[in-house]
C-alpha cells in the first residue's frame, strides 16, 4: 500500500511540474506570436520583466521610448489608451530570421469623443534555441 501511495505522489509531482512548465514558459513558437506577445507585455501589461522574455537582449529603446511617450500623453489627457495589435505580417528573411510588420492602434475617449491613432512598426526577429526572439524594432513613418 505504501509503495502505491509513493508512486502516486511521485507521478503527481511530475505531472504538476510538467503542467507548471507549460504554463510558465512563454510562447515563442513563431515570429508573429513573439512580436504580439512582446507588444502586449510592453504596451498592455506594461511589464518590463515579461517583455524581456521575448527579446534578444532586453528592452528595445525605440519601443520603450514610445511607451513612455504614450504614458505621458495619457497623463496629460487624463485618459487610458486601449491598445490593439493589428495587421500582423511576417516576411521570412532566412530560415532563422524574419521581419514582422504590425500596426499598433491606440484608442481612447477624450472629451466624450472616441479617438484613435495608428502607428506602423517593423520588428526583426531571430529563431534561437528557446524559440523566436525580438531583436530590434522601429516605428515606420
């Protein structure tokens, strides 16, 4: 009886560990997935630690500056922007690198009027051992 109980405990522990690893590991399975996840962590959750999980080297200065400008603008307008990531297009540049273009739409109600701004971005991503990572990003004019 003790042997069966021990096996159940070990099996439960292994199952718990596997399920935890799946839930805790960020999805970096494709270029578009990693870019959208990075942007959601940066602009929606505003979680730098989460955003770093999707990058090659940490925060991207151009994206970080844009987020800081957005936060300042929210304070000035006394509004909170709703962020949507739209029109995601992937162009494979090699087997292990790609360019991803997206539109980041900021929407808010200001003075009782719904307003929206859209900015086009281009990101360079590479496939590393643990999956795809965002290495650079620039806002397109």
